[in-house]
């Protein structure tokens, strides 16, 4: 049997097994809260597993390995730092979220503090975040399949994978996604170390440190210089520090029994995340040493051409596992926000029943699935999509949410002024500054959002009650 047939068989078996696990653990949701949060019955290990499966999408593995070829040592530190610090930050914030633990979504928490219009804006921003994030995962599925399976149109298997995640979002909600995520992260933890070892063997067991010292991009003195590449990586680090303060991740806090459990979930996640990141770095370094002159887009093609046939199937399964586990949670969150935060906020006179919310969420899952397929096939540049997901959410939502958690209580106009400032800042930055510097401006726009909110709160006249 050829290597392509072996890989294809392994992928089909994996997708069928994943579908079987989902069907076995399916329990039709009887309420919208159960569909969204699973009745907050989960213990800490499953929550850690599903959070790891969420944050380690296929794009994170594929982009992480590729960009080591572009940025060198600075990207190694970027991977290590973003595997720990964002989750320590959220763990600290989660301990202050007691007033919001009964909410269904991040938008609902923002609406509780700032009113219905900021709540609706948050829902719309999350839809944009979800579309770009799922588009990254779809591109990862498509690329991983095309690298080792030439006999089947890659879009056929990609669409099959998307139908599976839409099935999860429509039938079981967060409960079924959690059980399948635990299975997926288990598969990933087994495959990723073996992949690193396989590449290590394929490169002839190189002396890594001695070879890296000869490369200019791995010189420590270059790391601290204010060069455009270093500043670009630092700006991406600042954005990555806060990008995980987003609805699907914050939803894990609401799924926890209390604030203490939520804090422990994110702390343990940072430990396991560091373990995964080390292997991602090793894969990138081994491939860089073996083929230092490759373009970033050629790295994974080289890796697939120099590993054993059975490992090709395992790599595709690993990438599909990561992509599906991230995409299904973002899709679920998108559906929840559309039905619970946008539609429900518009229909204040006649509240939407739970049954209608469930039906609307399931229709939204199918609709968003189609949109993301179109977006992903229109833009295949993973790094560009990676930055787009920063731009459509961080400048608008992150500052109001962090301020609300820290005790700031502004009005609806205050939040809207901040959100508009953040949006205008990122649009201006992308038009005039980023093309000249390649520096992402999401974090700067978030800071402008927060400053505008504080200024509006303390300088504008207060409405008389």
C-alpha cells in the first residue's frame, strides 16, 4: 500500500472515530444554559483538556514552525512567552469574576456593566473573530491533507471535517465538544513528541546548539535591538497576551463551578501549554537546521517529504485534531452570541424563549460554517489571517471587559466611545503605519480604547438620575 493510501486510510478512520465519540457522548440539550455551559458539572481535568484543545489549533502548530524560519530566536521566545503569560493573566482575572459567574457569555457580562448596545457590538466582534479563527483552521486542514494525499481533492475531506464540527455545534453544544476535545488533545499529546523525534532522526541527529550559533537570527545581541523584525514580534506578543481574553476562552470560566476552579484550570493549562510549545519549537529548529534556505510556506512540505509514511498520516491526524477542536468551540461561541446576545438584545419587548434560542444557534452554526469556507478558500495566508483575528476583536472588546472585571462601571456611551476609538485606531494604523513598519497595532488600539473610556467617564458630564 502506498504512503498516500496509508495516510488517507488513517485520516478516514480518525474522522469516523471522532464522529463515533461525539455520537456516543451526545445528550440533547434541554435548555440553552446546558447547550452553552454543560450545567457546570465538569471537573478540572476535562476543562484543562478542552481549553488546551481550544488554544492549540492547527494554525498555532503550523504558523509556529513556519515563522521560526522567518524570525529565528525572537519567535522561539514568542512561542515560550505566549504559552504561559496569557493564561496566568486570565487566571488572575478569573479570581475577580465572581459577579459574572452566572452569565452565559462574555457579551452578557459586558452588557451587564455597559448596556445592550456594547453587548451587541461584542457579539458582532466575536463573530468576526470566530470567522477568521475558523478560516485558519480550515486552511490548516486543507494544506495538511494536500501535503500527503494527492489522490483525493483536499476540499472534499476538509468539508467532511467541517460538517463534523457543525454536527457537534448543532446537536450537543459544549458538552459533546468537551468530550471530543479531551480525546483530541490526548491524540495530540501522543503524536507531537513522536513527530519531533521523527524529524530529529530524519535530520541526522544534528548538533543543534553549535549549528544555531552560526546563524545571525539566533544571536542573542540581535534579540534586544530595536529592529523592525524584533519590534514586529514584540507587538505580536503584546497582542497575543490579551487575544485569549475572548468569548470561547472566557466561556471556560463560566463552565467552571466557581472562580477558584477557573483559576486552577488556567494555571494548569499554562504548564501543559509550555510542554507542547517546547516540542513545537524543536520541530521548527530541526527543520531549520536541515533546510535553512526554505521559504516559510515550504517548511511543512519539506517535513512531510522527509518523514516515514506512517508519520504522514499521524501528522495529518494531529493537524486535523487541533484544527477541529479549535474550530468547533469558536463556532459554538459564535452561535451562542448571535442568538443570546445580538437577537435577544434587539427583542427586548418579547424575550426569546430557550427553544427558539437553541434553534437559532443551530441555524447560525450552519450559516457561519458556509461563510468560513468561503473566507478560507479566498485567503490562504495563515499569517495574515493570524493578524486579522487580532484586529477584529482586541481593539474593540478587550479593554472594556478588563476594566469591567477590575471594577470599572461606566455607562453605555462610555463603552461605545471606547469601542469606536479602538476601531478607528486600528483602521488608521493598518492604513498608514503597519504597511511601513509591519508592526501590528491591535494592542495600541486596545490602549487607545481604554484611555478613551476613562476620559469619557471622568470628563463628560454625568447624566442626572
